[in-house]
C-alpha cells in the first residue's frame, strides 16, 4: 500500500470530519469558541493521527496513533 488514503477507516473518518464541519455551521454564535472549535479540532485529529501512524516505522507506533484517533472520535 502506497498511502493511508486507501484505508476504508481513513475514508470514513474524512467523511465524518466533513459532517462535523457542516454540523458546526448550524451552532449558535456563542458556541463558536467553545463547542465548535473543540469539535473541529477533534475531527481533524482523527485523520491526522491515522496519517501520522501510517508514516511510523514500527507497527506498535502505528497502533498507538490509531488509539489516539479512536480517542478523538469519542
């Protein structure tokens, strides 16, 4: 495999990230710097951790980044 972008989990997480971004557009203005920002950062973290884990040399490091991605989902 040449890229992490071929993984189904990455594709699903990217779709989830886009859904979160669309959802945050509907939040009230007062939530902009609280809930909205936190949701966007967490959803970006999911795909970023999958990508970073893919680039690691050892399998155990990849697993750790996948665990961090799972934490961002929750």
